[in-house]
C-alpha cells in the first residue's frame, strides 16, 4: 500500500506555518510514502518542492485547492495559477474545466462546518464529473467526515484522505492509499481518475 497525504498547505501559500524544508522529515516520521502540496489557487506556488523532492529522494506531488462559489475543490494534474481564473466560479464549471485538461477534481471537505459562508453540503450530490470526494480530512470532526463518506457512497465515488495540514503535527493524520507506488504526477492523476485508491488514517492503521 502506497500512502500519500493529498492535501497539505505550507508557508508558501501564506496560510500555514509548515515550512517547506520540514515536510519530508515529518512525512517519513509518520510513515507516508509521499505528499501532495495543495496551496490555494496556484500550482506555481509549490514549485520549490521540485528541488526538495530531488534533494530528499522523496515523492512530492503538486496540485492546488480552488475556492469555488459553493466550496473548495482539490485539483490535480492541471498547472494553473492565479492568473488563469478568478476564485468564486461555480464548482461544476471548474470540474468541467479540469476534466477538459486531463486533470482530476476532488471535492474537499464538503461538510466542513467551520467555513466562511455555508459548506457545500448536500449540493455535492448534484455535481458530475468528479474523480472523487475527500471523505477523510484530518482537520475535521468525525461527524463531518462521515457525512462526506455517505455522500460518496450515494454517488458511487471513491474517497480520498488528506490531512489539510496547516500545522506540522497534522501532516499525515489522514492519507490516500494506492495499491501500487505512484511514480509521477501523471501517474497520480491517472490513478485518481480511475478510482484506484481509498482513504486511510493512522488511527485505523
């Protein structure tokens, strides 16, 4: 089983206290096989991790988290930045935009109560074209994750796991399990689009 924390924020995004140079040591400490950095609204912000991955000989992938009109979306396999589109567009529109570019779109924490504005909630059931739903967010309460798991089951979608870490102690608290080693971002996107994964957490390991 290959374990990747698919939802990590660092100081590069301006809303986390995780320094990039501390990520790999912590990821190894908690037994992760890789991490994916998902700064808000920009793939480019995480570019320094390309050099860190090479220096540490450790798999570090890059994506980004987009704030749509109704909630948040994790985007993988699309190299877009803040100049490519504005925040706050309809989520369905962004999902379709990602799919046209061969990427994978995963709804993040759809039932998170502590959000600015109302959470996506059951509106997630109306979305099409998703590669999955984040059903285990390491920064949420169990009840919020259970609602996401129920939505994913209703929609026939698999669920990812990610810590949504903004502090180092949260990194790896939740992760996504792949049946084989993920060797590149294109490989990651293919596995996500084909649903070849499940969520996991260290309390259940």
